[in-house]
C-alpha cells in the first residue's frame, strides 16, 4: 500500500515541480503559425491528438497541470489514509485503481477542455 501511494505521490511531485520551475511560459513562434499537437521541452514531451498548442492556450495548460499534479500529491495520500483508517485496507486496494483512473483521466480531459477553449 505504501509503495502505490509513494509511487503516485513522487511521480506527480516530480511532474508538478517540473511545471512549476522548468516549463517555459512562452512557446516558440512557430506554434502560433502552425497547428502543432505536441510540445517538447528538454526531457518533457506532451502529445495530445486533436489539440493544437499555441501561446494562447499554453499558459492555461501549464496552470491546469500544476494544479492537478500538486493537488494529487496532497489528496491521493490523504484519501488513502482516510479510507484505510476509517474502513480497511481491502477497500483501499479496490478504490486506489479507480482513483488513479479518475485522477489521470480528469487531468487529460481538463487539459483538452482548457486547450480547446483558448485555442
């Protein structure tokens, strides 16, 4: 149980830290001139089919990713602690996969919504 929570928390913390400290706020000008559906900055690459990245939506996408990743760092372990202490570990074993699907799916859906809104 600790391994699952620790893996998700550390992974999201690393992505959140990258977005907070290393992600560039402005994309090169060719993103505005062309419809490009991926962004590559250093070791990070995000590719979303059907969404064109540009300077109009990139800052909002970065903000959304910061919020999702850092909220997951806090809320996922908290949900695990509450469920395990109030109920039992068997319930957490069932619910943690559902939580992960909801967290990651919600993050992708929110990026699409925000990206399309400001595209």
